[in-house]
C-alpha cells in the first residue's frame, strides 16, 4: 500500500499541472475578458460550470478556499446555462490550442486516456464527491484530446472533493486550511489566502481560530499546525490511491513517465503567466521554515 500512496502522490502533481496551467493562459484570459470576466472570475466560471446551477454557496463549499464573494460575482455575470457553457468552451479551446502549441507530445496520450480510462473513472465511488460527479453529465465523450483532458480534470476534482472531506473532518475552514498550507509550503504570510481572493477580515478570523486551537501562535503556524497539514496531505494521497489502483500499475507508471516531462514545460508556462508561487500543488518544494513551537 505504501507504494500505491507514493505513486498517488507523484501522479497527483502531473494531474494538477495538466489542468492548472490553463488558469492564467493568455488565450483563455483574453476569451474571459471578452465576456466581461477577469482572469480570476473566468477561472471560477469555467471550473464551476458543471455545478453552477446549485448556486454560489454550493460552489464555495466545493472549492473550499476560494473567496465566496468572488464566486458570487462570477456567477452573477455568467448567469445563464448558455453563458456558463460558453466560458467552459472558451477554456476548452484554449486548452486544446495550448497543448498542441506547448506540449504536442501529450496529444496522443490524452487521446489514449479518452478511449481507455473513462469506464474506470465513471465507476469510481462518488458519495461525498458531488463536484467531481457533476462533471460526468457535463462532459461530451468524443475520444479526443479534450476528452482525455477532461478525464484528467475529473481525477483532479475527485481528489479535490476527497481532500476537502479530510479537511472538514479536522474541523478546519477553507481559510484556516489555506493558512496551514501556506506555512507548509514556506510562502510569505497569507500569500495563498490573498491569491484566492479572501478578505483581510476572513483571514484574520482564521488566524484567531488557529491560535485558539494551538495551531498558530501570533502570526506563525506552530509545529502542530504544520504536522496537521502534513497529515492531511498524506491522507489525501492515501485515499486517492484508489484511482490509480483501479487504473492499474502499468497505466499509472505510463502516465507518470509520459506526463512528468511535459508538465515541467506547462509549469514553466505558469511561471511566465502568473508567477513562481502559483500552482502550489505542482511545486516540489515542501519546507516548514520558521515555526512557533
């Protein structure tokens, strides 16, 4: 089982990168802006579209740590099924263009995933994973590059739902989880929370709650807080190993070997279009820095 957990952790990085580079892609951003959406709001709409009919509160719960106000603003602009689908398609077009431009070697791999992985992915347990499940009725299976990308995105959202379930079992809010994650990464104070659009008031309230639980002291996360964040990550890797076990060892290793080199190129796109702190789930660095014992 330890081997599967290690493979799960390693594969997750390429899953995240294959999906996440598009968040700041100039082609995608230009399309969003043409519809009156900023880059951040366009990202929210494109990602939320399958579940958006449930409303902004449901999307905020699914996203975990992204500003509820930003989500409400985004869904207020893209406020019809046609508008949601249009932004979803804008994002899809930018993905297809970008993969062919930056990592064309992934096109046959994504086509293979489209043909071969969906039966296994559709059979994954969905209880407690409503956001991932919403994609199953929204994606058109077309045996194409994009359909393969959507399969990878489904794995990402399945892991995301699993992760936030684990966070919830520890009684953490999204803002509290962001503070712990930020410290676990070694980022400057509150960088991650600010990048997700959270208000200063919500961030300070989260710090106060963490301090009361002994997970922070002053403006520094304690060793207990860092250890809790490590436990959450390890539990996420363990609980999402099921995806890779079902796909099988050969396909898991093929995915890692095929996607890791290309994902370094895609991560460089994030460095260029957003900055080196963005896409934290793709970053190899994990250090604790200074903590309050």
